C-alpha cells in the first residue's frame, strides 16, 4: 500500500474509492482536512476523454473484418483509460439496443 501525505496539512491519507468525472477510481483522502488526492497517471486519460467528449457526444469505434470475424477497433483514449492490451480478454453482454463491453 502506497503511503501518501496530504500537501495541505502534512497528515497521512487513507485509501478510498472516489467518483471522478463519472469513473470510480482509487485515491487517497486526508481525514484531517478532507483533501482528496488522485494519481495523475490514472486521471490524465479521463481528463483527455472529457476534452474529446463534450455535451453528451459519444466516441465511435470502427468495425473491421479479421478473417471471418468482425472486430471492434476502439479509440486510443479508451485503451489508455482501461489499460487495454493486445489479446486481452473482455466480456460482453447483449442488450436489446446495444452491446455492453466489460473490461
């Protein structure tokens, strides 16, 4: 477990799960002053995503044919946010008007 010290009051912070721009991510909170700290490496792709997607717009993915199979190519920002790598397995669920992909 990473030890984090609050930059405001210099007290040790505790690990938390916190909502950040619609994503639940790990962070640290100072119980003394309430300061919340996120790892910049984790939040940077989310901030980039929010710059791209404004006013309810949605990202688009491209369908490709690989052999006899249809493949979905996600934008690079999705790869960064979810730490996707080649050959990583994901699960999906079919809904009446869409497909839900879980990482």
